[in-house]
C-alpha cells in the first residue's frame, strides 16, 4: 500500500455495530504498521471542506467521487479488500492543499 492508493475496504460504523464496504484513500506515509490512516470517499455531493475528484475515472472509480478530507479513518490490514487504483497528480495536489 502506498500513499494516494484507493482501496475498497470494510469501514466500521462509529456509533453502532457493523459497517459497510466503501472506497478509502490511503494518506499514511508510513505503511509498515497498522492501522493505516485513510480518508473516506463517497458518491454523495461535495460539502464544505470536501473535494470532488477531477480524474475519478482514471483512478479506477465507477462514478464521481468526493473525498471527505476531515474524516480520517484508521483501517486495519484485515479490512482492506482490493486495490481500486491510485490518484492522478492533479487530484493529489488539490487534496494536499486541503489537508490540515
């Protein structure tokens, strides 16, 4: 796993038991230990503080996708399902500008 890779992962709900499969964006520089820091991705419209990918098709996604910049997840190894793709440099630059 590398920074800016997109994976399908099982993401656990914060307030109730269970979870669902969803794309996540790896933003962790050090992927030698788990959990890995990731950002949630959604097909929902962009809200303040979020970023809609310009090159979502090139990243391997099936529909327009928004990255929830303020919503970090710690994903354990067992919850990563499959690699979807990687971000285009255009999107990486924009997200880097928005990251705290």
